[in-house]
């Protein structure tokens, strides 16, 4: 109740008592004085005055309270209307609450739908990312093959250009030799002509011995001229000999360069044909030979203890590669002239070729002198087919203890009233859903490319477990615990507890 209403009721109660007291006293006094009003008897006059006082005093009191309090005025003049309005407002509030409840339910339903759609979208996005990753890897392989082919074609074009250039040089040298030979023939003709002139001059001198004194100066001049001509002839002959030697040396050098370029062109052609043959062989293998390793499938893993030295790390890496080769050969992989049956291969990282020795050196450094356990895992870099060698990629991971012996991994209900086959299905679903999921959350390292990524349960253990649950003949709780201390790269060995 409102405090104003409560106060008003209290006031009315006290006023009723006060009015009764005042009216009683007033009636006794008027009765004693025996006064008359309007010709009435004194007793009736006293009763009339007492009633009037009883009416007047509450009226005055209500007027004073009404004047003093706005809430009282509203209550007196708008009481029933306010009650009706309050009832209407309460009805509207109830309606609004029901509408709000309906909207809340609708929002929750829509939220669940949104969550379901988000889950489906994430699943589809994950599948799309996987498809994109596979497509990107195939594109990378195609781009690498295309770049190698383009590089070989560019080198072949460069060699063809060089050969054409050398041919032009040979043609120029041949033309130069022809020019030199023409000059030599011209000089030979001049020399012959000079020899003829000398002969004529000697005959003329013999005939003119008598004129020796007169022609002595002329003869000396002619002898000097002859000497100069002989000198010129000898110079021309020496030049001819040097030109012939230069021509022979240039021809030999050009022939040698042409032979070297032809041999290099033959080598490049052989390499290109070998690459094409290898590519065709791989394509044929992918079409007709069974796949022995899929992309990124785990081939072998080796655990590395803490604080291992570089020499021991090198031995561990070599041992792991040998084990990977033995496994690959057991599946049908074969070595070739250049590669063993399974090994690392030169990788291109940021446009830089990382050789096999450089990769091994990096791997050894990554696991040497570390204060914690680690593991090396060799994956198949590409899809490998029977009859070819397997390209490997080796990665290192931390290998801490994930589960201690007896630690609970997961637990869930199994209905023992079902048949043995149904119980086996329940156990299999429980292991694949809860145990595998929990192992992934706890950062166990799964064996990629295998059906049982963390280990297997033997048939004997499974049959004994089914028998125990079936004999219970009720719904039981199956608890899966680690059978021993387990590191991230260990096989997950399980022990089952039925409650």
C-alpha cells in the first residue's frame, strides 16, 4: 500500500475517534444547558448539533488534507479512473511480456539456426580451403615444371642465337679470307710483274754495258728501286703468311667453339628429352601404377632425446632416412641412377634453391643441443607411385609428455543391453569421436595419411571389453585412460575402465 493512502486511513481512524469524543462532550453540554433550536426539543437540538459537528469536522479535515496533498486530490477525483488505467497498463505490460517471451524464443531459435549455419559454413570453408590447398600445390608443381621447360627453351634459344652469331662470324672471317686471298693474288701478280721488269732491266743492262758509265747513276737508281721492290715483295709475302696463320687459327677457334656449343646443345637436348621422358613416365605411372604414398602422408618418424649432440643428431637423421627407404621399397618404390628409393630433394624457397645437404644441416641444427624432447617426421612431398623414388620432406616438432599413466582421456555412456555388434559400433564411435578429438585438443601428433592417426586397439582387448559390457546388461560408463606415460609423438596406448 502507498504511504499516502496508509496515512490517510490512519488519519480517518483517529478523526473518527476524535469526532466521537467531541460530539459526546458537545451533546452532554447542550443537554445540560437545555437549549432549543428551530423550535425543537432540547434533546433533539443537542442530537442535531452533535450530528452537524460530526459532519462538519470530517468535511473540514478532508478539505485540509486534499488542499495539502496532490496525491489525495488525484485519489479523490480520479480514483476509479486511475485504477482502470492501472489495470489497462498492467494488461499491456502482460501482453508486452508475452510478446517479449515469444520474441526471445524466436531469437533463440534464430540464434541456433545461425550457429548451425556457422558450423556448416566453417565445415564448407574448411573443405574449400583443403581443395584450394591441393589445387595450389598442383599449380605449384605445374608452374615449376613450366618454369623448368621455359628455362630449357630459353637456354636452347640462347644457344641457337650464339650459334647463329658464330656462323655470322665464320661467314665474316670467310669473306675476310677471300679478300686476303684476292690481295695476295694481286700482290703475286705485282711481284711477277716486278720480276719480269727486273729481268728486262738485267737484259737491258747487259746490252748496255758499254753505256755503263753513262747509265751508272740510272743503274744505281734502278738497283735501289729493285731492292725496295724486293723488300716490298718480302713484306707482302710475310703479311700473306701471317694472314694465312691468323686465318687458320681463327678457323680452328671457330670450329672448336662451334663443336663446344654443339656439344652443349646436345647435352641440353638430352636433358630436355630426359626431363620429358621422366615427366611422361610420371604421367604414365600416375595412370597405370598404384599409389604407394599420398601427398603429405607420413612415411617415418624418429624421436629425438634432449641434449643430443650434432653427431648423434646426424646419425638419427641418417637412420630415419634408411628406415624410410626400407618402408618405401617394401611398398614398391625403386631407386634410379641419381636418387635412392626415398630421400630429400632440392626445394625452392623464396626463389632460392635449398640443396639436400643444406636441408640436412638445418634439420641437424634444429634438433641438436635442445633441452627438450623432439621428434622428426618424414612426409611424402608428392603423390608417389610404384616404380619411382619417393621425395621426402622432414619436419621437426616438440615432443612433451601429454598423458601420464592412468590419466583419464575421455569417458561416455555405452548401452550394454544391445547386441555385440552394436556394442562394438558404440565403442568404435566413442573412440573415433571423443578419444581422437580429445587427443587432437591435447596436441598429440597424429600420423597423417593413416586410418588410425593415434594408434589402434587390439582385437583381443576389444572383444574382452565387449564381453564385460555385455555381461553388465545395462547402461555403463566407459572411461578411457592412458596405459602408460605418453609423449606427443608416441602411439596412444589405451586402457578401458567400465563402471
